[in-house]
């Protein structure tokens, strides 16, 4: 999107550099990065990303400040995941934007999703470093290491803080877990490893006082994970990312948001008449993750297959036709930009993550057989 940087990068790119990039990235992460990482970073004009940061902050503020919305969202939390001692605001929020061309011909952001849950905070600065190192880029983003450490550790000793997941060594996000361990000095543990003694949690003989929560409720349910510790237990522990916010700011919020960046969206059970042009809509289950169950351009049969009793757990959203703005050897490619927020004293946009794709969906799992797509990074100028 910054022509001189884009053309220079494309001209200097070689397959050998990309191979060296992937090797170096694995070395820095301490494990193989299983998801596809794009051959190129993205170069964005700072005003475009700043407009996304501002829009994302406005959307988060509208949701956190809307008691009627929060009450409705809280009623959607499954009983097994309704945790006590809910915090007044989320600690981590991700706001994903695509880029369209508006009626005036200008590039503008449009909301894809919003979720109050951690993202690849520790991994993203590393992938930026490796892009710079291997490709000789004289660009740098503002560091946020200290902010992330404060958010994860609070005022607790690292030995009493854990990153909590399900089968963490088998998750594709393992590189981020290992880098988080290195940055914060904490351990990554499976939720089934925690033990309760009274109203306290332990890992072996170590009392656990704070949890950096990376457990996705949808995966717990799908895999029928059984653990001694339940989110609803009233235990003496702090949350670095209280689990209720995974539900409170999620796809459930989309029909509630009225903003220039937000496409029209309805709960499926509230759609009076199914549109004839379903190719211009997206069908989404409310609480799935990484694009599971999402149908772009659903058929009438897809909708009819959803039982009436379950339709309140689905959304029908007007589809945005995102502009392919990144020039690659395989043609123009779309970019989805994630603004990663951390909310301590103030709500701050900490980092930026990019996913590039040329298919109907932007997730890395949906672009595995293509080149110059996948997870990427953003550099601003």
C-alpha cells in the first residue's frame, strides 16, 4: 500500500530469503511455527491504521459502557463458564478490520470481528524482528513488552502465574506460549494439571495466584475436557483476562453496534425474511473460534439445517467485499488487520497483526495451499 516500499520489497524478494526467514523464525520461537507465515510483511500508511485504532477504541467503549448490552451478553454465558469476580473491563481485546473502497473511492476499514481475548502478543514483535533482519528492512514499530508483562503478571511473582490452555504443546499458538514464558518467566500448563485445595489452586506445590487465560470455551465443549478446576469455581485467583469477557465482547455484540465501520448484522432468529441474495451475506455461529462453522455466501439449505431453537446462536451479517490492496507476484491480495489492545490504566492499541488471503476467508487455515498469503506483520510509515 506504500508503493515504493512494496515495489522495492517485491523486486528484492528471493525464495532463499523466505526459507531463511522461516528457519530463523522457528529458531526465535523455540519450536516450528505450524501455521502459514506469509512471504512478505505489509506496509501501511500510518493514518489508515490510526483510523482503525480509533474506531476499535470507540467500539470497545460503546460495549463496555452499555449496561443493557452487557446484561444481555452475560445471559449468554454457559453456566459452566460463568466465572465469579468479573472485572469491570476487559484486559485484552482484538478488533479485526478488512479494507473496502467506499463510495468516494477511498480505502476505509470495516469491522470483521471483535473479541475480548488474548492474541499472539508475544509472537508478533518477534515475527516483525525476523522480517526486518532477513529482508533488511529499516522499519520499526513501537515496543510494548513492558506493557504486556504488566498485564500478564500484575503484581505477582512469575512463579505464581501460569498461562492456561488445553494441550498447549499441540496448539498452533505454541510459539506464542513459549515466547510468553521467556518474556514473563511464567509456565504454560494444561487446565487439567491444576489442583484445588480448598479455595486455592496449585500446580504441584506452587500456589497459583494469577492466570493468563488462553482456554477457549468452544474447545472445552467440543472435546469434552474434564478438569478438577472449573471456571465457575469461587477460588482465590486473579485473571489476566477474565474469562467472562470472551463472551461479553464477541460476535454477540455485532447486532448491537451501530457505527460507520460495522456492516449490518442480525441474530438469525430475528431475521423476518431470509434474503434472496444470500451470496452477499455471511452466516456465523456466535462462539466458534478461528473461523469454525462460518459460511460465506450460505445457501438456503445451510440456514434451514439450523434448528429453530439454535438460531439465536447464529448471526447473519452483510458481506463486505474487501479490496485486494497488497501487490504480490500472484496478484492483488487482501489483508485483514487486527488491532490488539491492552487495557490497564487506559485502553491502548499495543500491536498489529495481519492475515493475508485470496480466498473467501482470511484465516491461515483457509489459505494453506496458496503462496504470498498467511499470517503477516504490519509496518507503518
